[in-house]
């Protein structure tokens, strides 16, 4: 008898997954079981040269293989292909959803009824758009006003009742998406402990990487997208609403999508952008629903493009095996007519540690990201908790007290639980601030904004040619496994898109990230989709999960393959 498969971060997750970002980038996550899109409507004409061979599940253990529905093969299917099957009558939303409800932390008991209602709308000629009937997962820190729980992975919030849907959840429902469940997460978005097992929550257990189940799925948006071989989009802070999402930092939180393809991820983004009166950060939002799909392009757009490749503590620290993968992509970009120019972040020594890894406590208190996060988390979490009913948990202090009373599951003290080696030390640091935005907080916020914006990403985008011409680069390219570029973008509140480009020597996915200044999503979408088209044509489809070591039960998770 075969073992029951463990929870994994990718492949079995239904078509969308909503995640949220703070400094780590945890946004709306658009998880698709999709074959790479060769076209999207009339935006990108089909190119028969992109598919060199049929995708196969031969290397996947049988318990993880996707069973065809009649003559339809769901393995790596895209939203566009699903919509074609829905429209032709070959498939209904109910038929598609039924087989895949086992793989998530909590199933929406009304999912099948919702699918049936949307199928009925379609039969009557009422289709809401490209998300009509598409199954979506939302991360467990996004409020859903239904029969499901929203707990951030903590038993402390079990039984609490949210006042309404998170704004992005409401927008997805209005677009015809089916919220089929909540996805597991690192408890309290990894803010509770300085040392923890990534992807673990007391309520949901350990989430694992589908390429090697002894390894971490990673944190946030760009990190997990890269580690799980999918596309991730971290939008500019304020492009999408955070209301109804359990917060970490009002200055860095954002919500954005995952997808198997740039087109599918962009489709997810297109339906969750815009202003929300309950989130002041969206007052400057430039998002127009449905617009971003018009920004998709093909490899031909690369002619004349100029990209920057940050060197210090970025490219210089990429491992040899990953550089080998990266160099073939850079060469392909140049052969397609683009130019890759060396550049640097002037702030590199002030904001990025020597090892190139993300460290939110880097620098003295008046210069530290964590100084800002601690205060923001205290105020944001307390405000969120104040709007709940049917719970006694009203503050960060209440969470700490709950953990102390339930040390066996919540790992309150160092040594209580292998998933939380340092206990709840970050929560204790957060509580000590009492949410006071004092001069140290103000200094730290001003410092990280200045360093990561004017003296960081914005400066790296400006170059002077040998002829003395001042130019602005079209985007920055990073191969950012360690997360230094992600940290700068998070502190700046700037957007990133990452696309998978291959595997490293450990058999783990490896991605290219594109970065730009605020509100430049349309630019990043143009270049990301063009490079994706180029990479697919030259090197074939992204490697799909093979579930190595799928019987692994280790906690804490192995992070050696993710560094």
C-alpha cells in the first residue's frame, strides 16, 4: 500500500493561490496547473516551434500523477486551455475541481456548489471573463467570509470570524473565480521566530518543495516562485489592496500572483488591482482591471532592449552551476537583439550583507528593516484582530500568551518544537515596541527608502554610456536565489517578476528576476513575457516536479538546497 502523499507547495495546488507579501514578498499567488502558454488570445500568436516534445509524467511517482478526464489531459494545463474546454462543453468547472480538493489545508465545503452555479451561468450565456469557473486557492492569511477559517496557520485564531472577504478575494469572486480552499503557510508569515522551518504551521503541518520533498518551498512570492519553478509577480505596494489580509508591514506588504506562465500570472494580477477605500496605500494605484494582459509580448520585442545586470553581492555571488544556466539565457537575450550592461546598486554595502542573503536585521536599529517591521506588525496585527468576532485573541500579547499555554504545538520557547528552534522571539520583540513610531522608527523608514530607491534600484537603472549619453535601462536582471534583490525591492515597495529558466546542480528550479521602479508592472510584463517566449523556444518547457524523496518527514526542513 502506497504512503499518503505529503503536502507540497506546487503542482497539485489548483489554478490560483492567493498569497500575501510583506518584506519577504507574500502576495496573491496564482498557482496554475498549466502547460506553458504559447499564446494568450490574440496577444501572442501560437508558435509551433516552442513545444519540442510532449510533456510526460513518466518521472513522477504514481501517487502524484494527474489522471486524465476522458480524453482531456490536465497535466500542465493553462487557464486559456481550460476556458476553451469550458466553452466547448467538453468540461465543466465541477468536473475539473472534484479530483484536486485533497491537496490543501482546508477545503471550501461550498466549492462544488459554487462551481455548479458558474457552470449554470455559462450555459445561460453569461460568462464573466477569463477567470469564470477557474479554481483559486487563497493563502491562510487572507480573509474569506464563508465556512472556512482564516488563521495564518495558527491554532490561536481557529474559530474566529472575519467581518468580510479580503478585498482581493472579493474581486476574484466577482470575476467568477471559485475559492476552493486555503493554502498552508509559514505561521504568521514567518514573522514569529528568528529561526523556523519554512512552510510550517501548527495548523497545517509542513509544506514541502515538489522537486525535493526534504527541502523548503521558501518564503514569500519571488522566493517560492523561483524555488517551485513558477512565475511570480510582486506588485508595487499600493497596486493591490491589503485589506482583510493579516498584515506584517503597511510599508512593505503587497498582494500578487503565481502562475505556470507569465500570461496566467498576469491574468491573475489583472483582476485584483485597483483602489480600495479600506487601504489608503491604493489611493495612488494605477491598476486598471483587465489592462495588463495587453502588455504581453514575444521574443521579437527584445530587439534593442537594454538590461542591467547588478554585479556586487548579486551576480558575483551566483554559484557556478546557476551561472551556467543564467549565462545561456543572457547569451540568448543578446542574440535576440538585446544588450546586457553591468550595473550596481550604490547602496549595496549598506543594505546587502557580504554573503548576499536577505537579512532584515542588517544594520543598526536606525537603519534596520526589522525596526520598521516590528512596529508595523504590532499595529497591523492588533488592528486586524480588533475586527474579528468569536475570539479572545485581540493583540500580539494574546498570541504570545496562547503560544505559552500551548507550547507543545506552538513552540513558544526554544526547544519546545523542532519547527521553531528559537521559540517566538520575534513576536516578543514585536510586543516590546508597543507599536510606537518613534524617532528610531522614522529614521529607519527614511533610511531604507532612500537607500533602496534613490541610491538603490533607481540609481542602478540609470547608466552613462561611453559616449556620455545618460540612459535608463529597460529593467534590471537578477538571478536572486539568496534574496538580496528581493530585499531591496521589498524595502523600496517596488515590483518584481520572476520566470523559471532551468535547474541547478541539485535539481532545484532556478529563476530570472526582473526589477524596476514603482508602477512599472506593464514594463516588467513586456520584458518577462518576451524572455519567457525566448527561453521556451530555445530550451523547451520548464522542468516539472519529480517529487524526489517524497517520503521525507524531516522537520525542520532542509534549506541547503535553497541557498
